[in-house]
C-alpha cells in the first residue's frame, strides 16, 4: 500500500474515533442499566452464537 | 417529501410496531437482494477493491447521508447506494474465496447460511420474547469502536492474531446489535425503518465478513 494511502487511512480512522468517542460517552451516560439477570441472558445468547460459529468452523 | 412514508409514527401501539417491523424487513430484504446483485456484478466484471481509504470514505459518507436523510424519501436512495456499494466491495472478497482458497465456495455457502441463521435466530428471539435489550447500547458502541481500532491496527502492523480477534469481536458485537435494534423496534424506541434497516444490514454484512474470515483461518484448509 502506498504511504499516502496509509496516512489517509490513519487520519480517517483518527477522525472516526474522535467523532465516535463523544457518542460512546453519551451512550454510557444515557443507556439504562441492565440487571444481572439481563446481562446473564445476553452472555448466554452470545455464548450460543459463539458455539454455533465453532460448530460451523468444524463443519466447513 | 411526506414523512409519513418513512416514519411509522410516534405511538407505541401494536399496529404501529407491526407496520414498522414489516417495513423494516421488506426494505432489508430488498437491500440484501440489491447488494447480492451488485456483488454478482462486481464478481463477474472482476472489479477490484477501491482501496481502504476510498472504501472507508465512501462507506462513512453514505452512512452519514443515509442517517441525515432518514426522515425523507431521499433516505431510500442513500440506503440503496450504501448497500449497493457494500455489495460491490463484497465482489472481490467472494472472488478471492471462490478462486484462490481451496474449499472456498463451500466456506462462502456456510458463511451465508450461518449469517442467515444467526440473524433469524436473534431477531426471532427479540421479537418473540419482547425482552428489552436497550441496556446494551453503550456496551455495543464501545465493543464496535474497539474492534474497529483493533482491526485497523492489525491491518497496519500485519498482526494476524489481532485481526482474528477483531473479527470475533465484530461478529459478537454485531449479533448484539441485532438483538438491540430489534428490541428497540419492538419497544417503540426506533420509529424510523430506514435507520433500523441500515443498522440491521450493516450487522448482517459484518457477521458475514467476520464469519468468512474465521472459517478461513480455523477450518484447517489454509
């Protein structure tokens, strides 16, 4: 990759992170808190997705 | 442009929610078909990737325009421009897997089937249980931002392990986004079907690309 292209990608990435970071902070402030039970459900669902991907890798 | 065609309404009634869900899934199906079409054209004509900078610039530019015009009819034009462009970027990737990787065609089919199953399973779960996943918003934004930075660092420094970790985080975060967005639609927190479609489409795209990457790395054929 040409160096100017690398610099352009880096600058774009920095701009995106700078633009997104305040939104992440705002989201942290305004997002409702989930209970332990809510998070347990999310962990179980994402674990199921992970297991499914593992099975797909074994099948492929 | 009349907003009633775009925004389902401010109420949270079942009719409004059902209409929003129906509009979102119809538009999502149409955008998926359209991007499959542009990916096919890109594969057939051997259109090369325009480069990371141009790809990122066009992607974020179209994403911005889609969100900016999401309450107007013009938003639909940008949705198709965005998804068509993402389809075009898939063409070279699919060509690479099909022609350069042993068993690549099978991997592409498995990734497609896997992506469809993950999307239908998660969306179906959020729709049928009607659980509120809005508490995941900040967690998902932080996860996606981290994966984005990690992916770029892996690309710059050619770190294979970090690249795979970023793909795994993208896959899980995008799965979370499907739960979160579907739940927002069900609970009336999302009233614009253009925004909802774009969020779901980008999640499906991320899951497909990440899954393909993980299948290639761990299936033992490379």
